[in-house]
């Protein structure tokens, strides 16, 4: 199992050399970058920079977060996005050795609710037709990934149709490609009133968790407020999550994530040390 750092440990224009230095010094096996955020660069220069970083670090895994739209844009835009997606995965496989994408579909936010009313957004807004529509789009995505021996994992993320374990499982029933699975992020599910327990997630998504994000959160009892914390703070039982992930992760990878605005350098060191301890404790 390889452990990646999410780019949000040290993210921003001009920070990429130091980000890769942090990866090296913390002992991580790679990084999850963003495919369509270019910071202060244009697309060509961003991709050239990433390619050069890979050349300097050929042993590191490079995964990418990638958004697709199947219901919130018109057909011409969907077609253009799909063509851009195919171009991107060809580039990512050839130049970066990429095996995995962390994928998102259309954002779903109820205009009558706050963004943070997670139980009223995302899958709470979706009917069977929307599941079918997203499933058809993801099937096409998956077939392209299959041709290249790549995988995509839909992140369990609030304000998307794939927010809870149950909604992820329902969406996968509409996807006709084994290249599409789930990126399990309990830090997101934990914040949703409709979210499941860790044990329930693994019951619902058994065999479908291709990738995982590990991060930690505190929340108020009324679900109205939350605070990101260090991975070892214990508010989410990461030991239990990791013990169950050993029988999942078709990609062979997971990522630690730092959803905070503080010192990402020391956080990377601290979180990687914690993950190494847990792996030793759990025997893998």
C-alpha cells in the first residue's frame, strides 16, 4: 500500500518544489495533484511543470483530482470536456505514469439551503434519472480508463451525488465499467447527517473502495460546525479505517489530506509518522 500526500498540505503558486521536498522528507510515496487548477499558470505551463517534477522524481506516484460534468452543462460542453479528459489521461499515463484519478461529478447545492447543510444537498437532491445520467457518463469515462489500464475513484464528498456510502453504491449500480470505484473519505461522510458509521461504510461498499483519503474532523453535535484537525487527534477512528482498508484499495494507494490553513510542513511530518505507526501496529 502506497501513501500519497494530498496537494493541500502545501498548495499554491510557486510552492511545488517545496511540496515535492515535503513528500521526500516525510517519506510519502507520491502526491495527489489537481488536474484542472493551474494556479498562476496557463494549462500548458502547469502540465509542463508537473511533467518536469515527475522527471526529477520518477519513483513517486502522481494521482490527479479530476472533475467531470454530466448534468449541469449542455451537450456540446460535455462533449468538449470528454475530449479534454481523454487528452489528459493520455498525457498523464505517458508523462506521469498515472494509474489513478480521484474523480468528481457535478456539484449539487440546493439554492434554498446553505452549502454546509450537507444532508439537504448532494444525493438528497438526486432522483433515479440523475443517477442514470451520471452513471452513463461515468461508464464512458470508465471505458476509456479500461483501455489504458487506469482507475478512477469517486470521492465520497458532500454536495455531490456521491456523498454517502449508500449514494456511492447506488451510483455504481448505474456504472457499467470496473474501472470506476470509490475514494472513501470518512472526514466528509462524518459531517453529513445522512452519513454512515465506519463499519457501515465497509459493509455497503465492500470491494468497491479503490482509494481513500485520510483526514480528521471535529464536529458539533448539531452538525452545524466543524473543525479540521491533525490526523492523530482521534476524533475519527483512523485506526479502524486503516484496519478495514487493508482488504480494499484496488489502486494500492491511499492519501493523507490536510484540510487546514496551518503549517502543512509539520502536519505532513506528523501525519506520516502516525500512519507509519498504525501500519506497524496493524501489521501491514
